[in-house]
C-alpha cells in the first residue's frame, strides 16, 4: 500500500509510491536525484561536495553543486536505501539516510546547511509530494506489489490500481489506459519493449501470460502523459517494469501457489456452471554478490500449469453462457456424419478442460566497474501454450477440430552501460535483442478444410433456427506462423550546466518479421442443411484463397520496419519550487520495399499497392511542475505522442498484395460432391494473379499520433474546515485531481476500395456496390478522435497500519474505428457504422465512462514479529459500450441489402434506424408481428431517444461491472537463515460472487459489441423492411470473469 508520511522535518520531498508521478521514460530503467544546496544564510552554494551511496552495493556517486547550488545525479539504480552526504567549507555537514528512489522519477532534495559544527542527520521516509511531476501516473514498489491479490500473478493487476487503468477479464485481461486500445500502449521490462509488437494478442503481451514473474519485479510505473522526450512508443499510455538486482547480501525466495475448482464458485445468478480450475505455480528467486561491492547476480524461475473451464457452449451442457440455437446433440449428430461420410473426427465439443502451461526464466548481472561506470546485463525467457476455442459465439458452435493450440515463445537479451564521465556529463548505452515465435496448430491437424454446417429450420433439437456448426481447422489457422525479432540500440547523454539539465539521445530499432498468414488456404465449405452435409453437397458454396501456386508457403511475407529517433530536451530549474521541461523528438519510420507490385490494382485505382511505409514525425513536448507550498504542487503540459500501432496492420500489405495470393468463390451449384480434403479443381484453377484481395497502405500514410494536454493538482494536508474536528481521520490526506484532453491526428482508418455508392436508403445511409469475391482495403488516416478524462484520488495512511484510498475517473473518449482486430477486413467488418467509406466519430470501444476504485490495506504484527496483512481492492465501473444494429444477412458470393460483401455483412454491424412510429415512411414494419412489443423494446432499451435517426455507434452500455478482490497474508518465523520468513497467502478473486451468486457478474454484449434488433432489407423505393423481431439477445454472462475463485500459496523468503 502507499506510504503517505512526509519526510522528517519537511526538509526533502520524495516521490509518492502510487500517485501522480514525474516523467517516466518508456525505456528508462533508472532513477535520479536533483538537489539545491543553500548556505545557512540562504545563499546558493557553488562547489559543495555531494556523495550519494547505494547502501546495498556500496556504490558511490559524487557530485559538485553548480551555479545556483544545483546538482543532478542521473542513471541511479532504482530502489535503495541511499545515503546522501553534503558538505561545504564553513558550513555544517548534512546527511540524509534511507532514501528510496522510484523508477523514472527524480527525488528532489533542497538543503539549507547550518553553521554549527555537528552534522545534521535526517532520515527520509517513503512518501511526500512528488517532485518534478508533470503528468498523471503512478509508481508501485515492492510493498504495494506484495499486497495485490493476483490469482494470475500478472503485474497488470498491480497497474490497475492507477485510476486510468482498467483490465477486461472477458477479453484475456486486456489492459486499457485512459480509454485507449490495448494495442496502443507500451509495456517495457528492463528497458525492452514487452508489449505485443505484432499485435495479435489482446492481452497486450507478446506471450500468453505475463512475460515476467511477478516475484522478480522491483517496481512498476504507469504513465499517461509524460512530457519527457525520451518517452515514446505509445498513444494511450505505458507500463514500465524494472526487475530486481543482486546486492551485497544473499536473498531469495521459494514459492508455490495452488488454485482448484474446490476453491472456486459454481453458480452465476443462481444457475449452476462448471468451473474445473486446476492450477499449480511454483518457482523461486535468488540473488547476491559474486564479488562484494563489485559484481552481483539475480535470477528467477516461474512455472505454471493449469486447466480452465469452457465457459460458453451449446445447449444441453453446464456452460455459464449458452448458445441457444445449437445443442450438444446437434453437435453429436453432425460429428457422426463427419466421421462416417468424410472420415473427419470432429473431436466433438469439449466438455472437459482447456490446458495451459507457462515457463519463465530471468537472469541478471550488475557490475560496478568503478565509481564512474556500471553495467547491467539480463536474459529473459518465456514460453507457453494454450488451447483456444474458435467459432463459439452468437449462433455458432465450433467443434474441437476447429480449435487450436497456441504456442508463444519470447527471448530477450539486454546490455546497458551507465557512465559518469565527469560531474556534469553522464551517458547511458543500451543494446537489446528480442525474439518472438508464435505457432498456431489445429487440434485435429490440417488435413481438411473448414466445414460449416447450417442447421436448416426443423433440424436443430433446440427448436430454434439459425444455428451453425464448424468442423475442421478454422480458416485463420490453415496457414499461420509468425517469427519476429527486434534489435534496439540506444544512446543518451545528460549534461548539466547551471540550472539546466540538457538531455540528448539517439535510438535505432530494427524489426524483422516473417509472417505466414494465408487464411482459407484449405477452403471453407458451407452446407445449408444437415441433409446437404450428409450428401456432400456444399450448397452454400466454397470460398478458397491461396497463393496462386496453390502452395500456401509461397504466400509468406518477410519484411522489416526500422525506426530511427533523435531527441533533445532541457530541464530547467530556475527556482527550487519550479521545474520546466521542454524539448522535441524526431522519429523516422522506414519499412522494406519488397511488396509485390499489382498492376491490376494500379490500373483500377491509379496508384500503386507497393509503396512501403516511409514517414517521419516531429513530437514536441512541454511540461512544468510548480510547488506553491511544501504540500501543494501544480503540474501540467502539452505534447504529441506516437507509436503503439501494431505492425500486423503494416504486414497486411505484404501478405495481401493481390498477386501472390488470390481468392475465388465457387457457388454450390458448380461444385462436385466434396470430401473436405481435396480442393476441387474449379477452385484451384480459379486463382488469378492480380485479381486477389489486396491490402494497401496509403502512399501518403502518416504516423498516427495524439496531442495531449494535462493539468493537475497534487496536495497533502488536512480536510479543509472540518479536518481538525475529525481527529486522525481528518488530517494528513493526500489528494490529486487531473484533467487530460486529447486530440487524435492522422488516426488509422480502413476503406474497401471496391465499394461505390449507387443509391441511398430512406434513412440516408448509402447503398453500395462492392465486389463479391475480393476486398481491396486501404489503410489510411483520418483526423478523427478526441477525449476528455478527469480523475480524482484521495488516500491516507493511518499510524495504526491502516491505509485507505479511493479514486474516481470519468472518460469521454471518441474515435472513428477502434482497431479491434489484426486484419484489415475485420477492422472494417467489426466496426459498427452506417457508412463504411466515411469516418464518423463516436464513442470508442474502450471507453469506460465512470470508474470508481477503492483500496483498503491493513498491516500489523499481531503474532510476535510476524506481519498479518489484509488488502481489499474494489472496482465499480460502467459496462462495455455496444451498438444496436441490423442482422445484415447475405450469402457468400452475393451482397447484403446495403451492398456489403458477406465478409463485412456477416458481422451484423450496420447501425439500426429507429422508427418514429408505426407510420414512419422510411420503414416497412408489416413483417413485425407484434409491433406493440417492438416499440416497447425501443422505449425500454433507450433507442427511442434516437427516433427518426440512425442510433449512434456505441451509444449504449452493458451492465455495470463490480469486482472486489482480497489478499490475506500471514508471516511465520523462518528457521534458517537469520531473518528468514515464511508467508502464507490467500487471494480471493471477485469476492462478491462468493457472498452472493448475483454479485460480481460480468454480463455484456459480446465482441464485436453489436446487438442486432431486426433482420433488415431494402425495397425498390429504398424503404427499410424489418422482419425477425424479437431476436435473441447477444448479452451473455462471462463465466470465468463472473465466478469467484481463490488461490492459496506459501513463500519462503530470506
């Protein structure tokens, strides 16, 4: 929990562990100390001697105060304790002990030396008002990390303590900062980018679970608007992690954690559900000296294996979320046909468990070369695998042959050298290498294509219509492999002169990618009924896409993206209560020029598809921090931020050039009896080079960025007017208030170039004519998107071991396309709209309008010298935004009523027009049998607010989310070595569901967050024709997120 006690005597001001932080550099792994030295008469002292000692390793950093009595020590190791000693001729010596430094922040010390002979000794405590803070953020230390309940042992669970950070447990625990896309953040571990560079994982990680063991972490920093120019690679925010290091004492731990179904809930809103969790985690850490005061090591190992429940499935099973249109019996019936007729073992629908493993290794060396130079080397390794379910949502059920095993491996190497060349000039040199390998292998192999069986009316045992069953490898796993590696070179220098600290640097990042991604390379066959499936009649047709050679490996893409950056900044401290930071960063992006030219594409549209990304951007920044008093600080700034766009969006241009890979649709009437194994010659011979789907990056594409302005107040003291009447409850509170305004510039947007408007529907939306067999998708820019975020925080540490904290955040975030997918076609198809060609700003998918958090921590030694600790974290927030839409039905090979290709239409993302009444001339309601119920629904859902209009995208919210997590820990004495402790842990996730099965339920409209109201058609006069009401709601309970679960653990540490 956060320590809020002020420094003794109020002499110095330290960083707050978990409030508004100073600028944190995205690749920064160090801390700094800034100070001012004054004589006993108040005059600045130039030439004072400053000694900074890192007590655990004995490393000494020496400084001499400059004009104005100012000194700066940069590149210091995170943590502590440090001892700072200051002396000057004719002045009283000064010594400050127990200083702890926080990641990326500057500890500020202002010292007035006395004229007495005795040395003054001051003991610092962690806490106080943050120095040099310019933007919202937080830093979490070891104590905070150890108090967080995290059944997944994921450092994102710590990051969510920040008011602007939330996690989505319904989407692989995806992290969002300030209402931004999880793909638009930066995550670094020891200075190495550890977010998903390519952009396939919704979690934000390049691995299936956290890439680093939480037991190996020293500190975690979260930043939203740092105005230091060293900071880049994000638009919404960053999470920066630094790991532990060895020192002069041997220290380590061994741990084991257990989570089972007997320690988990089995009911949601009174309904029983299966939840067969079975997880083990074990590992340890060890660090210490190799050569005392000189060379140190640290290592950690973490292994996880477990199973998790299948939370959504067909009717007839014990699933928390049921697909009503398909039953387990339907799956069995279709699977029997697949086996007897096609020789395909569908593996049925799993009613057991999903397996997962994960292994993490960290090795680290710290070397104090001499007083002027130190070095650090680290190696990280993480590998894991997980079985993933496919096509089991809405009205679809995927058999296990449609599922796949996802294996991801990450290796990182880092070397850094920190040098103090003299008292005014210091440098940092860092070289890192990261390698990521991803494999996605279907559970039943790749012998077949995908077979999609639609249940015709009367064929489903559920009595409902519209269900479909998927067998064989899903289309996106039919040819799918990814390798990428990144080499980073970074050099920066800090030069101090007078009241200025000048920082300049250069960085070079080289990313190399091999991407084999040829969906539909074994085809997808659609059968319009079970009877057709029995008769090998793919009546719904065959869609086939492959390299024109019919060898999917020929469709692989290899390319690189290089980023070269330069930056320069001045941090000016004209007074000890004012700091101004200003500077700029320049970044040059250059991608490989090996995109295969498509002459047919160029003749169609008049520009080439082969122009690679070649763009640059200028990122100016300005920030300030002004301490009006020792207890009140004003801070703010303005800056431009860029980065975080996943490289998969650029990769689409290399893998879909329209020449190497082509596609064709063969109607069912032209197909011979199919066996699912061999693609018919009419399809393999129908691939025409130059006529395939083409993804292209706009030749004038600009680097997406966002301008952010922030202003905040950070204060510590008593509650005004009444604090003195409340005793301890009313005194020494720490409060912050922040507002951030953002404006997107050159945001990403996707268009299908094959579409041309031919008319309009009666409600004004365009009716297009698009190609039925291919997509020519343009990745381009729009100046759409904005946001205003306000956050408030209040926290207090009591003397009896109780700490409390509460926050509130209000978000108003808008964009034109939230970029929820990795493929260009999905980013079009999964964006709710009434006009796919023109960008319209509306509520972003990742906005959570209101968010309250509460943190209560109590720690006390009840049993001798052994700490007992309770930490409760609670979150109450608005639900997932969603849109009311049409069921925009069409068959492959034909267009929807609004002229959309089936690939887009099948997503049901055409926004709903709200009739004004039964006589609305824009709508034919004769197909709605119960119009009273229809208009009653419009009123109860809130749609009637938009009567006579197209209901805006994401104008509605799923249910509020309530989540409370508890950690209880109890120390016991260790036998050996001295000062060793054992600690028992109990983590309870979603404790509300443990108390009452109606509480803590995550109920929301599922991805892509659309709720069709009616089936829509368009008559000859452009009127909308509504049928098919009422429809089944797509709002579902998320089993894994809604059920409580507990994890028990034991750790031995020394």
